[in-house]
C-alpha cells in the first residue's frame, strides 16, 4: 500500500527526493511550496496528488511522512511542526544553521518515539555500506586515522550557486555546513562522537558569495580516532578519496571503488567497484531512491541506518567548532 509523502519545498534537492520516491513505486506525493511558479511547474512535472502554498493549510494527519527540503535556517520550526503533529519526517542536511531550538526538537522527537532522520544520503551507497561493514568486522584491525579529500568544481554542477542558499552562511551555505557535513556524518557513523576540532577556512576562488569554498579540518573523536579533511569547491578534477588506516591494514574509498592493502608493496591487494556501470551523477540520484526505500521501510518498523537527529546535532557541533577554531585560532573542545 502506498504511503502519502509530503515534500516541504520544491527546489533542486526536492526534485531529487521526488524522483527517488517515484522510483520506489511505493509513495503518493504532494508538495508545499510558497512560490507559485515553482509549485505549478513541479506539480505538473511529477503529476503530484496535491500542491499547497503553505504548510498551515495542509492536513498533516492525512500524511505518513514528510520530507523537509526547505533551506536549513527554517528546519527547526518545520521539524517542530511535524513533531507536534506526530508526523514522521526526513529533514535535509544540515540539521540547522544555529543551535537554537535544536535540543528542544530532538527532545520532543525522542519523547514521542517518532521516526525522524536526516538526509545524509551517502550512508545508503553500496560502497559506503561495504566500507563500514569491513571496518566493523575488523578487516584493518583497530581504526586509528582517517584522511579525507572531497573536492570538485562546484559551479559546474550548480551553476546557479550564487542565487541559492549556498551563497549565504545564514541559510546554511558554504563548504563546511554544506559539503563537509557529509564527511562529518560518515566519520560520526564510523568513529563515534567528536571530541576536539581545529580548522582553517577561506573563500579562495568562488566570487559572488559570502561563504567559504575551502576548508582544512582536523577532528579527534572520543574513541581516539583522528581524522583530517581537505575540501575545496573550485578545482577541476572531481576527487572523493577517503583512506581509513588501522593497525592491520588500510581501506581506501575512491569515488565508488573500495581498495584494501595490508603490506608495503605499494599496491592494493583487493579492489571492488560499486558503481554498477553508472556515471557519478546517475549513482548520486540512485542513492535518493535507496534513501526513500529506507524511510518507507522504517515506517513499516524495519531497522533504519540513516542519520538520527542526535547524530546530526553532533555534526552541527563539529561545523560550529570548525568555524570557531579558525576565528579564535585555537583547538575547540566539542561539548557532549
């Protein structure tokens, strides 16, 4: 039986979610979007069951799930509205821009035992699932160190970036809250709660924004794992290389390819490609379908490994600590 899913927002990320839920064949879709032109265009393109201008007029009790795709600075009141209506939801990343109201919403969701997850879509990728399983199975022994480089020519993929949330820090834009938060999520999922953060960041190339396009971030986790993140959003090659170093070997995730080595030969002894013949843009959209299936499965009581609000709260704390570190030129301790 199809679930009724309400998409809150109708921008670029909402379109990815709409395509993902349509791919499942398990959802009847409606949207909320105040921009009448955008609302009409999306409703026609996706043949939606309904299209509403405001959330106030939506009968939330008639829906099984909400997907919050509005800019991050309004996530807290939208999450609160869903929680008060006891409507399960997925909220896009980051959880919020500021900490105000976050703890209140997390507490409300926990008290109600409500299904609520955050859209860090990389978690559902087959390559990431395989990486985490091998780490948990002890393939490289005890994890100690992580190197992550995630860099690309962002304007190539989002040529309108100057007109979007990305250009303004108060809307959740910039390399740290937007792009690097995906890496924070993978680290939290694998290494646990953060402990200390230090960072340098700047806008080195991308004109027309008030946000950083480059960051160098080091994180120590309560588990003792140390991680180093390098990220820029202007270089020509699209690089996503993550190396996990343990006491018995290394695992490296390079785009969709997972490598393993446990000697000093300079060669990977195992390599597996999880792209399944798709180009990167196709693989990225496919993850939204997998994420939609995960949320619909969770509504049926099945286990869900998508990021929790508590994990996304830790993610936001890393982002704030990173910015504070560079502003104050010191290492920042992350509060529990």
